C-alpha cells in the first residue's frame, strides 16, 4: 500500500467505523439493559401474583406444574383476570422454590425436588399470601429480549437493524469523504513530486501551484524558491563559464597570433612585439589569479591571517601604494581617519587587496582634477555590534542606476566592450567575497556625474 491517499482514506474509514461501532454498542447495551430490567420487573410481578393466586385457591403447591405450558408460559386459564394478556405471556425460564428451598416446579423436570442454594435464593422474588412467604420465584438467565416474539423484541430488533444501517451509512460517508479529502490533501504532494522529477530531469525553474496557505502551501513556496534559485545559479554558472572562456581567449589569441607570425618570420621580434605579448600574458595571469582567489573564497578555503588592525594603518599603506598612479592621472588621494576609530580583526593583506581594488577603480573612473578620499570611523551600533566603517569615495564618473545592482556580480562591466588595462570584471566580486569571508559587508552609493562611495563595515574589536 504505497499511496498516501489510500492510507488516509483507510484511516478515515477506520475512524468512522470505530465511531459507528462504538455508538452502536453503547446504544444497544443501554437499550437492552433498560429493557431487561423493565421486562423482568413486569414479569416477576405477573408470575409472582399468578402463583400467589394459585396458592390461595389450592391452599398449596399441589399440581402447580399444570399452570405452565411446556415452553414455560402460563396457560391463560390460570392467570388472574387483571393480568390476563393472551399472546403476551412471560416467556422466562424460572423455577418455583418452596419455603423448604426445594424446587417445586422447573421446566427441566429432573431438577424438581433439588435444593436451591442460599445465594440463589437471595436473588429470588418472594411469593406472598396474606403477608406470609409461601415460596420463591428464581429466574434463570432470561432469554435475550430481542429473540422474543413480542412487541419489545420486534422493537429491539428494529433498533438493531437501524444501528447496523447507520454503521454502514457512516462507513460509506467516511469512505467517500475520506477519499475526497485524501485526494485533495495529497494533490499538492503529487504535484511537488512531479515538480522534483522535472527539476531532477533538468527543467530548472519549474514552478508548482501554491494551493493552500498551510504547511503544504509553505512547502510549495519553498520548492518554487529553490527551483528559481537553482535556475538562477545555473544561469550564472553558464554565463560565468562563457565569460571565462571569452576572457581567456582574447589574450591567448593575441599571443598565439604573435607566436605564429614570429615563427613564420612574418613578424620581427621587436621590443614592442614582446611587450604586447608580455602584457597579454600578464592579463591571462591576472584573470587566473582572480579566478583562483574567488574559487578559494567560495570553497571557504582561503587561508586568512587575522590580526588586530588600526584602520589608519592599512588605509595609509594603500594610499602610499596608489599615490603615484593617482598623481599620474592628476587625481588627488587623501586619507581621513577619526581619532577614536576602534581596531578591527581582519587579514591585513586581504584588506589591502580589497581596498587597492577599490582605489584602482576609483582612479580609473575619475577624471583629471578629481579627488579620491579614503577614510574610517566608528559608525555606532547595529544589532548589538559596534561597527567600524571604511570607505573609498571618489568624484568620478559614478555608476548608473541600471548598473548599480550588478557591479558586485562576477564579470560585470558596465562598458561591455572594455576588457583591456587588466579589467576582468571580477575586482568587485572578489572584494565582496573577501570582505564577507572575513565577517564584514560592502555596499556602494553612486550617482552618475557625482562620484561613488564604497563602504565596508566590520564589527569593532571588543
Ligand atoms: P573591473 O575589473 O572591470 O574594474 P570591477 O568588478 O572592479 O571590474 O568593477 C565592475 C564595474 O563597476 C566596472 O566595470 C565599472 O563599470 C564599475 N565601477 C567600479 N568602480 C567604479 C567607480 N569607482 N566609479 C565608477 N564605476 C565603477
């Protein structure tokens, strides 16, 4: 039995039937015991009265057996007129016991003359004549009331039938309703199963319908999210493979072309030729280094050498390294660090790499006469952590609103045709990866024409 729907249907049916059977048993039991009591009390009175009359008339129990028919019912002529109810006679098994505890009458003739035990007599009904006890009537396990051919028996049999019918109807309703409920409840699960099979077969991004806002609905929403994320990740991976192939091919084809021309003696090996080849090989090297750093950071295998750093130190190191490059471009480069800036715990070399990347970009995108400022300050508390903010701000070209959300993505260049001068489109992706690996965050604010400001936040060292 593998289907959840079948299991649920059977569970509903089982619960429905158990309920119906329990109700039937309780109703039947209470009806029967009430009837037992009622009939017994009435019949005991009738029998005891009739026997008492017999005793009065005959002055003893002589010949009492002729009062009864073979089936134990009274012969009508022996009933007192007020008790006479033809065809409605007590049909109970009982014995008549004399005052000496011997059996005077029993349907089983062989028992006549036997002694009755005291406990049995305790349950008996006394037969009285003028206030004296002249004998006892002892009932012996009366027949089941519904087996009797009396109106009470018919009534009980009708009740039994009604109980049986209602149990069957309850079972059928449980089966139909249970089947319907089980089908609707498992529909989302069946769709999810089909969805996972589709995703497994490569249909990434496949979405299922969210049919409810319960746990199954939540599951469908999570599935859709996962499927969309997988599609996005797959698209990014494809795009990245294509970008890597493209970026590797351009310098390689230059180097191959030059090598071929040199070996065919079609090109003379001048210093300019070797410089171009060296520059292209350097570009390849740079790209491969960047890819390696990214893949190590992604795998969490980047070796980090954490040290307690005063931000001014690394900012000054970076400014020193890039001052000449900035001056060549006619851009000023300054550092502002507030006096009370706390220390941060980072890998200084990796931070110099990150900040260097930001400054390198800033110099590249800032016109002559522009300004680049590096700085750090305490930026107050955020969710219980005291944060230190490091920034690289320029007065350069700025970034358009369309490009802004993507500039930390791998291989993203706002000018798609630009690939020379060591621009791999990986610089900011690496910066983000390195900062996040060290427990920080990086963001950017920028407006075309009014410059850009990259901000890095780290928790202050306690
Ligand atoms: P690249 O190696 O091409 O510089 P990055 O990841 O460092 O790659 O930068 C991605 C893109 O973000 C750049 O192509 C550029 O368009 C934009 N960018 C980065 N820094 C700046 C900046 N300071 N001013 C303007 N644009 C910037």
